[in-house]
C-alpha cells in the first residue's frame, strides 16, 4: 500500500491499492503537508501558487497576484510563454533524455544561438547557476595551471556576491551569513570590496588564476558598478594573464535591457555563466567560453548527466528566440527606465528610503529598516516582490511587464510605505 500525490490545482489523487480517490485540499492543508514532507530550507510565504500566465499568478483559492519576482528572475518571458510551452510539449513527445555520449539536436541549436549572440565560441551545459559557476572555476584553474604553472589556483570574488550553494560556490560567495555552519570552506578564494579597482589590484598575486563577479550584484542588493569598473577589471586581467568570469545567472537573458549585462560596459569576459531564465522556467545552466580557454577542458575533465538534455535545451531555444524576436529587450529598457523614475520619485517622499538603483528590470530600493513586513503587506494587496539583505526591496518583473502594471505596483507600494 502506498500513496501517490498528483498535484492539479487543489486536487490530490490518492492511490490506495488499485483505487483512486479524489481529495480536494485548501491552502492550509497543502502547507501542512509541505511542512510534513518537504525539507525546511525556505521560510515560505503562506501562499500556494498553482497557475501562472504572463505577469500574473493565482493561488489555490483563486486569488490573483501581480508577480514582480518572476521566480527570482527565472520567468523573464512571463509565466507559461506559449512558445516555451509548445516547445516542451513537442520535445516531450519526441525525446526527453539521452546521454551526452551522443549529439543532441536542440542542444546544438541552443549552443549556436548563444554563441551567435555573445562573445563565446563554446558552451558547456549543466542544470543550475551553481553548477555553471562550478564549471567556470574548474576550467579557470585547469586552464591557468596549464598555461602559467601549478601554483595558479586562487580566485578573487567580491564582497556581497552570491554564486551558489555548493561548497565551492558557497565559498566564492563573499557573505558570511551563508558560510555559518559549513566550515571548513574550500581553499583558494580571496574577497575584495565590489566596485574597488584598487582592492583588486592589491589582491592579485602569483597565485591568482581568475576574477569572478556578477556585473550587477542581485542577491547582494542590486549593486551596480561605476562606468569604468568592469573595463578596469578587464585591463587587470589582460595585464596579469588571468581570466575574467562574469556570473550572469540573474542579470543575463535580457534582465538589464540587453541580452547580456556585459554588453552595457564595452568589454567581454573570458567565461560567463547563465541559468535561471535561459529555458523560460525549465532547469538549465550554461557556461559560455572563448575558444582559447575552452581548450583547457578535455573529454573526461568535466561532465553533467542531465546537462543540455533535449527537453531543457528545446525550451532554451524557444526562450532565447522569444526574447530576441518579440521586443522584450526594448520593452525592458523602456519600462525599466519608467519604473526606475517612478521608484525614485516615490523614494524622495519617504525619508527612510536611502537609495533607488538598478538597470533595466532589476531594481532595488534600499531602506533604513527591515523590508520583510513591506513584502508581506504588498502580498496582501496582490503584488509579489522580494527583500534581500534584510532592507533592500528587489523588483524583478517579467520583461513583458507594462507601464500600467508598474503604476499598479507604485500605487500599492505608496500605500504600504505610508504606514511606516
């Protein structure tokens, strides 16, 4: 005897021997079942979301929410974009998975698309941003050791960065709160302040193999670089013969108004990691590489069983094509500028708003107080936003968001801020 839960909105199908019994559950029952069986690695909001379309999601009771989180920058195309849905359906009927011992048609298509529209010559596919960053760090070490000697292994990362939850990416993440309880951490990392070229120059030594950073820090508080910072990093890397790695897991795939954030700054990295929105919501990760660096990986050096499988990469082809062909980048720039101006205008009216910043549709409002209660109040009003670093409201709407929807959020946020 066993039980099989098949979630379809508020319905559970329970298999007892050979008999199906339909049981309807409300949100409280779903949450109780989650607390019983799902590992408590998140403090979840008391909402059970069951459906999404465009910029909207609905909970199990049918309440509608305007989504300005987009799955933490995963649903850049909006929820259930028809091209992505169709690609998944059609691919699932043809071929879901085969080993990377064989050539995979949609994988080749996606790699070609990414190379055509970026600095890269090669792509390694995996399943997540953390896994992409792991691949980047492994390749940086191996390539640099071969070119410059065995003592080249250290990677410089930035304070308030976020690169993942595996041991190596956790260590690369220069935020102490993520490290607690997991020592000893991996060796081979140095931390310096973000946006400080002098600190980077001082940190580079005979052991340095790479500099790894997010062009715009997301989890660290929507921290944007000065105009010459990334150019300065490129210059340092060229002078010292070390690699420049951009983590664009959150800010890539159109989030800043360009397909990739580095395009705003007039320089190119040697390696770049992607994930989140690359396949429109299907789990995927990618490491983009220049040819000369890609030579550092030989067959057997690195692998991923599910990396670049037919289903995920078919979704990726659809997602990238939609971003490029449906005016999403233009909309991101236009609505992003409007959104930023509205947030700044609103911020000037409240003395506890310290700064509003961002680019495209990754925007942050830094407060002098904790922002968690504001997130909850906005959710009660049917709008989903995020708070990071404890006091920074982060806004990550789908790239298809409209100015009218921005006005809806601003109106609600103004009402909430008046209460503090």
